[in-house]
C-alpha cells in the first residue's frame, strides 16, 4: 500500500489517470485537512509520480492512517471546546449507567466542580448477563443531553447497535465503542460515517495492533476524531478484574498520532485500586482518563464495586493535578 | 432467580396473580415445547406454589436457560434434516469466504461426497484489517443459497450487522455469530428473535461462563436452537494462531444441554495442524466440526494458510469416521 | 550455528584444527550414537568442509539438537523395557503424592492390571503453599522403588533440587522435571549429566519454543532421552485449572523428534474432565499419558479433586485402547 | 491456621503444652522481633487461650506471614544502609549481565552519581537458550563485590542453584530470585535460611497470590527481609516483551506488609518504553525500581535492546525525582 499526501488545492485528475493506467486500485479521502490517496498493489504503484503529490509514504504496517509514519504531529480531538491530546489531561467522569436524571445531575455537578471536562454515562449497556440492568436506552441518552447542557459538560456515551445511529447523531458529543464491540466492524464503519468524535476502547482479547486496525476502520471513512482507550485485557491474574496494559498503551503512543485514554475503573474492578491505576496511566502518558463516579456507589445498578464516590473522585483529581504539574502538563 | 417449568396446557393466570401480589418481576417464554416462567427476586418468589407448576428450579448460576440444571436431556438442533447433538458427529465444511459461484459449487460437491452435512462460507467477512477482502455481502449469501439447493446441503454463514437480518431470514439455514461479535448483545437478541438455528462462536477473550451467558441472550428470546462453537482463545502461545480450548469445551458440555461444535481451522492457523485438532475435538466429545476447505487454498482471498484442500478434507473425514466408530458414534 | 554430523568412527582432529584456525567456537558431543559438532559464529564456520563430516546443517531455530531439522526419525526413549515414542501409547499412572507403601502398592497393582506401563508418584512435592503436604522425600523415593520392583513397573518421580541427584541416580528410572522447574536451568543441566530418561514438563507460562529450548539444555549435556510433557498453560479461563494446549502439543510434534506426553490430570483439576482430555490428547498424537490415580482420591493429601479412582482408570484405559486401535496404534 | 503473636519475653511453655494436649501441630518462629506460633488444625486450636498470647489471628488466606492481616505496619527492608519500603523510592541499577570489571565500574559510578542506591548485575544468568551467554558465575559475583565496595553501593544479584549459597552468603548484600525460579521451592527455602535480604521476582505465569505464597516460603524460615518484584507477566500482547501488571502490583500492596519493587526493563523489552513504565510504577506506589543500565547497550552480551544508556538513566532519575516529590516521596 502506498499513501500519497497531496499538495493543498492540487488537481489530482492526472494522478488518477496514471493509477488507472497502471491497473491500480485506490481510495481517495480527506483527513485532517489533507487530501490523501491510498493506492495498491505496490508493484503497480511504486513508480508513479505526479505533480499533485506532496509526500509519498510506503506503509508496511497493517494500519496506515492511524500510524504516525505519515502524520508525525499528535492529533488533537475536539469535543466541543474540550481538546483531547494537547497539554491538558482530560478527565471524563460520571456513572457507569444512567439511572435517573437526578443521579446524573448530582454526579455531573460534582465532577465538573472537581475538574472533569466531560460527562460519561451508559444509556445502552452491554451486559454479560441478559438478566442484568440493560440501561435506559434512548431515554438515558436524552437525560445525559439535558444534564450536559445544564451543567455545561459535553457528553460521551456508548453505542451498541448500528440502528441507533440517528439518536447518537442528534444528541451525543462523543460516541464510545465499548470493549465488546471493539471488532464490530459494521459499527466501526457506522461511527466513521457519523463523523463525530469517537472513544474507541480496546477489546479485552485484542492486541495493540488490532486496536489500531479498528481505529483504521473509522479513519478510512474520513473520520479522524478518534481517541483510543485502554481498559484492561484478559489475563490469568485474578486480583484485578482485567489487567490494565500500561505497556501496551505506551507502545501504542509510539505507533500512532491519535490521543490515548485510560479507563482505570474497569481493570480495577474495585474502588481501592482506581486511584493508583489512574495515576499510573497519567504518569505513563495518557491524554485522557475515563472514570466511573456515582453519588452512592453501593446502590448503583451496575459496577457497584468499582465506582468512586464524589468525594473520592475529588481527592483523585487533586492528586492527578499535582502529578501532571510534575510532568509539565495540567488537568 | 427461580425458574418454573409449567405443566403442559396448564392455565397460569393464578401464578401470574401470585407473582404480581408478591411484587415479583417475571418473564414468560416458551422453549423446547415447555412453558417457562422466570421470576425474581428470590425472596419475593421463594414461597410461591401453584397448580400450574410442574417443577421449580432455583438457579444459582449466571445462566439459566442454557444450563442443564433444568433440562437434563441434551438438546438436538435441527438444521433442515441435519440433527446436531445426536449420535452422529456433524461436519460443516466449505471455504472461509465465498469468492465465486464456481468456487463454492466445486467445494460443496466435494465436501458432500466426502461426508459433510452442512455447507459453510463467509459472505460478510469480519476482517481485522479494513484493507482485507470484506466479502461479497448479499451476493455471497445468494450464491451459498443457490449452491446449497443445487448440491443438497443446508447452509451456515455469518451475520455481522442487525440491519442484515432480513436477508438472513430469507436465505440462510443456520446463522453464525462470529468470535468478534460474541458479545454483541444487540446482534444476539436479533438472531434470538429470528428463531433460526444459531452457531454461536466463543469470543477469543471470553470465558466459558460468558459464552453460555451469550447463548442465554438468544434463548431468552425463545430461540432454543443454539449450537456452541469453540474456536480458540487468546493466550501467550505463538506456535498456533489461537489456543483451542478443549478443556473449556468439555467443561461447557458438563454445564449445558446445548450441542457443542469445534472449529479446528482458526486455532490451527495452518493446514498441518487441522487434522490433529479435529480428531482431538471429536475424541473429547464435540457434536459438530466446522472446517475450512478450498479447492485451491493457496489462491484463497482469506485464511489461505489454514484451509484444507478437497483431498485432505476427504482423508480427514475418513479418519474422523474411524475415530467416531471407536467411540460408539458415527459421521 | 552450524551442526556437523560426523561420519561413524571418523577422526575429526583436522576439523577441530580448521575450526581453531577460523577462530570458531565449537562443542563436541555424542547423541543418539552420532558424533556431533556445534560450531559458531556462522561467518567463521560456513566455508569449512572436512572429510569427517557426513552432513552439515545450518540451524536457524533457537533450539538445534531438539529440532527435527537434523534428525528426521522420531526418537524412542527407553525406560527399562518400556518404549516411549513407538507405536504404543505408554501410560504412566499412580498417585499425585506417595503417602504410604500400602497406598502406592495398591495403586501400582491396579494400574498395572489395567494397562499402565510406568508407575508415577511424587516424593518431593512442589507445593504452591508451604503449608501444604511437602511429600515424604527420600523415603517416598524408596517406597516407589520397592513397589516398582515388586509389581514390575519402572518408576517416574520428580526432582526439585540439584542436591538430590545422588538419590535419583540410585533409585529412579525416569526423572520428572515439573512445570515450576521448567526453566530451572541448573536442574536441567544436572539431569542432563545424570543421563537417565527425563520427563520434561512445559512451564505453565512457557511457549512451545521455550519448552524445546529447555529440552536443549538436557540434550546439550549428551542426554537424548527426553520426553516432553504438556500439562496445561495459564490462561484467563477458569472452568479448568489450566488450559491443556493440544494445539501447542501438535505444533511441538512438528518441530521435534522427541516423544510427547500429555498430562490430562493437572489441566482438568477435577476428575470429570480427565477422561475427555486424555482421549483428546491421544487422538491428537500423544505418545504417552501421565495420569493421577489414587485408591481413595477423596482422602488424598494433595490434588484430591483430580485423581481418578482405580475403577475409573480402568474404564479410561479401555476407552484409550479402543481409540488407539482406530488410529492404528495400541496401548 | 491460627497465628499467635506472643507477648515480648513471655514464656510459652504452657501454650506449647496446651497445643500438645489438643493434638495440634504448630511451628514456632521469630519474625520482625516478634515470637510467633502458627498452629493447626483450626478445630483443635480455636478454643486455646494462654497468658503468653498478645494477639490471636485467624487467617483465612493461603499466605499468612506475608499478609498484612497480622502486621499492619509496612515492613522496611534494610540492605546495608539502604531502606526499602520507607518514604524514599529506592533505585537499583546496573547491567543485565556482569561482563567485565571495567563495564561494571563505569556503570556503577554513573548510576550512583545519577541517584541509584543499589548496584545490580547478573553473574549467574538464567538464559532461555543454552547457547546464550551464561554469565561469569563466581567471578561475576566477585567483580560486583569489588565494584560495590569501591563505589559504595550495596549489591543485588541473582541466585540460580541451592549449591551456590555459600558464595552468596559471603559476597552478596541482597539476593535476587528470578522469575524462572519464582516457584523453585528448594531455592526459596535456602534463601530463607541464609537470612539475607531477598528480592523476589514474580513468575511470568504466576498470580499475585502465588507470588505471596512464594514469599511465605522465605518468611517461614524466619527471614522477613523480602522485597516483592513485579517484572511483567505472560499475556497475548506482543508489542511489549511482557505485560507489566501494575494492577497486580497495587493489589499486592493492599494484601501484604512487604515492600514492592517494579522492574520496567524486562516487560518493556526495548529502551523506548522503559521511562514510561518506570514512572507509571512509581506513580502507582512502587517502593523500589530495578533498572538495566549499560555503558554501551548495543554491545551488551544480553538484553541489548532494553538496557538504558548512562545518559538516559540520568534523565529518568530526574523525572522520577520530580514525580516522587509531587507524590510526597523522594528518591
């Protein structure tokens, strides 16, 4: 595969002609303000040159657009006025599941005051058991929207079904792809087409390379607003719910220009571990944290063990703030 | 959770009344010719008795309908005239991906002659990379249908998107849920509602318990025609593509009444290992095998390394036949 | 690394001279009746030829002597009159731990009658907890020896400490290296020097390649009597104690000339799974099985859950016999 | 199991009598300045009371002495004048393998100047391949000793064989048990008896619970000077050499009173990842770091890819110093 980065405003009709003459396949897309052409197979494309081409990159990796081989500068993903991938470490916080407007409102006010920049909450819930609380669905999305607007926080929530894309288009600021849909390629293409910022979790059984290939599905639809989220992988260890792969997260940062988020809540599986995992992720270079917070965790309808109280979250944000300053960043 | 198995043709209006009086939640469904009521929470339901109840089962496991706590007899899933879960070991064979009508037809004739009872082939392909062949889609499904009818083999193929359910309803005999959608709960509910036989693969990062809970999603929609398929899990070992979890497959057989299939092709990742893994799975008690076969594997558009030739497949079926006879079964 | 297989009875003083002249390092050893010279680095050795050389093998793998690149014929390991690696599937059976002479004698008689060819039993026990029964030590080894002689079965038992090699030299027919010492390189070298047959378990966290490299440590001491034993690896799955890696075992068979054993007891972790795993391993091509059997498993001082009763073992051997015949082998 | 913590200077002859009268088994040991009695089985011991007993702890976990159920205060392990487990984060640094006196001396001077408090280096090397450099053995230990004395740094190096304990007793300040010997129980008992500080690595296939049980073997010999070292576990991920289990490390800290060390070099497997993993481990609460540093890493005889240069190590220590201050600690 060859990637051509075209000169701004260039006419690439002659390039297309040459590709056709060489029986090459190609795809044209626009990403991060650049016109790009992906062309293959290599032997048909290698020798082509054209005035419209600014840079030609021969990509050997199984992901191309997600790689920093062609885009050296880190990408900043904007969710309304929140910049993810810049100097500030962005914190998204909120309940595991949207249970009621009051619950979300209480949480949203508290996390904003403490320093969160995004409100998270699950409306459609992917639950291992069909007997577990399945979420409020559309109504949950609308609660998040109302609370987000009232409190002044952009909202991030998970999509589970391609058929739900209209409501996500209308109401949601950042669309989360959960770990269980990390290789649901139909859904990845769909959120690619929606164009909204995407928070893409790594599947619990997926390698870093597969995670970047999942991002590639979204980017290939012309949507470059992807934040990668490490949330723990499946290993033999049982003292934690999942194994937060800090090393994989750091390796990913060396491979991609996309910002990286860490979710310390799911791998922890219990409150006592969340602070340490959050601090570790920030020290390792995470650009964003996704943290579950609930006004009364012990009464939560899901993930009761791992959600932080409002007080504990505030303490954590203060610790993160101290840490980021030592690292030359901020919250 | 309490499961009531109702007497045949019983009137359960008084049971419903009692459940309502006790502020219990309940779900009524019909499965395997039995009327069932699932009721909870336990403390509200425990003391209820009613004439309509044949058996009352207190279930402690996170899956209920999939468990053999209430249904001791193995379930037989019928795909047209093929019985899965009986004394015969059923073999489904065919190419990884549908590439052309000719390719499928050649394969179908050969695998039928060798002893296969079902024709498999991928029309919608879940590919790790967006740059890999994505399958022929609807056209692939129709090719399978035509070839299946011509050769006289029921067809099994994978669904990837809830929006595709109409075409699966119209054309497909057995619907496969792939490993990457093993916890795509929207899709599980959708195939539950379609009512057709389902071949449910275990996710590469899922425990046996989670696999049974995925089946539970389908059963809870009233569709009991589920065959579980072990296809290898993610481990640190690199000499195989995935680790075929024969132990997990055997453990599952002790937990459920559903038939169990093994896919030796994907964990093998290369042809030389497929025979041994297939034989091991049958010796361990698999009711069905799903095997990739291609007339010219080296030219295949996907999984070229692991597809068997037509000749090798025939040799394998003969070896399986010998083995099953030693075990008191047949192909 | 270059491996020279020398002609029988050849004088290789000129080869040594040439190696010295080229500043090459080399190691001379005798294995399987062949004189071998390993020489490196490649660039210093490549061009050397000599009359003493029968075959010159350039080895690219990280294991050499264990590889079937140079030795195509399967190795048969003789433990007294028992042949491991031939047409018969050899069964070693006995209690997890030696508890008393009576216990071992009862078991030995029964397993011999049922069809076992080797008596196993632990005298030095590697226990995860220091509070668990640590074995009878030297006295356990002597009990095994006396019972083995009385019943007429060669014995296999585990070594844990290099300092115990004298007692193993004197009393034991086949020395087991357990999973927890699979990369205890001092111990591997020690049993290499003892020259007795070795049953080398794969470590629970080791790849197939590392397992073969562990065997290489033994072979490099001139001891070619190594049987590799797959006993389950650590994965996220919890329905079994370990994941028996049948695929890894089959892959190993394609890489080495050494015989391969499977231990179905430890991965099973509970009796109900042992039969199926044993049958699967044999169907996949195992040359030997190592099975825990106890006259009264529920009273066993270790691994009570997974040891078979004498009756159940007999049933299993009969099933294995049927299976091996279908495969053209025997017990 | 019941643990009695005895009053200082108390006479416990009557307690022993009572235990004997109740047919209880028991073990007496002295640890952290306390006389302890472990007694079992519970039903024989439960009702015993005696004047010599200060506190009686019923332990339900599979590790007792390593647990913080009975010893709430964190243990500080002293290696000469270096305190591990206190407010300072202790850094041990040095080459993977001792190659020459000059190499070690150059490294030792540089790492001391940068802020390291301990000198590490391998003399006996556990190498996966018998063809890899196996270390200088005794001579390596003596080099470390001479350099340590010259530069003024206590030394830590790995033991591989129980037969080497005399040289470790004579020359070494802190004895490392490597990952491959993490369940070599003979070796654990041996270093327990030596009484010197032990750096106990977690096995690559071991759970946190098994790691604490390995420590228990050492403590049960009366040696309480154990530092636990997380160095990465085996998972399916391939972008790093091992997966540094920060969550497991944090979970361990909640379970034990022993100090915890992290080794960022081995899980990284390549230099570029070491800084981030080291910072993450410190942020998560590590009391010590073990870091591979080499004057000319590209020429190293082992682990060439992952050793830091002297310059890079200095940069890292400065970053760690900034981080620890933000956390209220120091280097």
